[in-house]
């Protein structure tokens, strides 16, 4: 967050330093030995788009939207790569959703579509874990999308220049216990990244470190017959081409331990 707040030049300078061949490398450090945190620990805003793939809208019985469904996530709903996504005691309907996360790098408002690429700092993977019965208790999806430790985020921050413009043309998958459940391409979005930024910034000022979660393709568990819900000890992976694999196990709230404050 400190680097993002310093502006694009700070991020570019850091990228240049990492590119230098004479940087010392500690080969004793491995990814397996590290404990991951979300790429952005406490984003100012986590803005999520719903029904942003036509096939997912159709499988849920929705017509093709003319304007994206928008909801917010809280920072307390985030969980990092390698950590447990939590199945709460009050529901069995924990569903997966593979999504591309866009990380904003420049404070901006009323961004034209053709300028949207300039305000993006980078990208990551997101699993928009949804408690479906709570999502449907009201017309608003907020509760079902904000249970603690259901929004998996990571593992990596991939800077904007490392991917195609607006992250188009990337394969996106969910695998549940090794079985492919979702398999699509980011080019299938109804509201692509640039358009989403233009739409959202018309309403609200976007700030460095804000995260836009861009929606999921078809294949979610709720739309299957019978439904497929994630269970304790399941392994769920979200992979986006060029970004990485976000991997999480599922734990029941009893396994994880409940906390009352």
C-alpha cells in the first residue's frame, strides 16, 4: 500500500530494481516455507461485479444485464493463499467463484474507457466464496458475500505491464479436489476491465489499493444438479493464466475455532 500510494513511478522503480541481475538472492527461502498474506491487506474498497459473464448469468436464471450488478466486500472477509476458507456453522452452502482481481494504482474519477489501463497497478486471483442461502435471504447480496475468511485473494500481485492490456485473453479456472469446475477466458466478460473502471469511477473515486473483483464464469456449484457445495477438507484452486494459482483448503468453523469478541 505504501508503494502504491507513492504513485506509478515508485512501482516502476521497484520493478527496475528487481530486474537487476546483481541483486542478492537468498536461496534458502522457498514459497513452501512462507506464510502468505493477501496482496493488499486492507483495501480501502473491495468492489465486486456480479453477473459479468453471460453464461453465468444464464445458469442463474438471469437475463443478460445492461449494467453490472455491484456489491462491496469487507476486508475482514479476505483470506490469503494457503489459508483456510471457513465454512460457517450456520450454513452448508459455501460456493466457489473464480475471478480476476484488478488493483488500482492511481487515484481517479470519471475515467474514460480509453484511459482505464493507465490507472491499473496490477492483478491477482480471487475466489469470491459465497454463502448462497444467506446471499438469497434478501435482494441485496451483501451478507452472503461477507462471511469471515470466504474471499480468497492472491497469491501474487502481478504488475500491469506483465499481462496483456486489461488482462484480456487469459484462461481462468476453478478446480475442486482436482476436478475442473469452471473453465473460461477473461475475454468473455460482458463488462471488460476498462469498461468496469469507467462505470465505477463515474460513481466513486477509486484510490490506490482499491480492488475490483470482476465476476465469475459459469460452472458454480449452486447451478449444478445436484448442487456442489465446498466441504471441510476440500481443496479449491483458482488459476488465471499469467497470474498464478490461488490454493485454499476448506475448514469448518469448529475446525478453525470460533471467536466471540
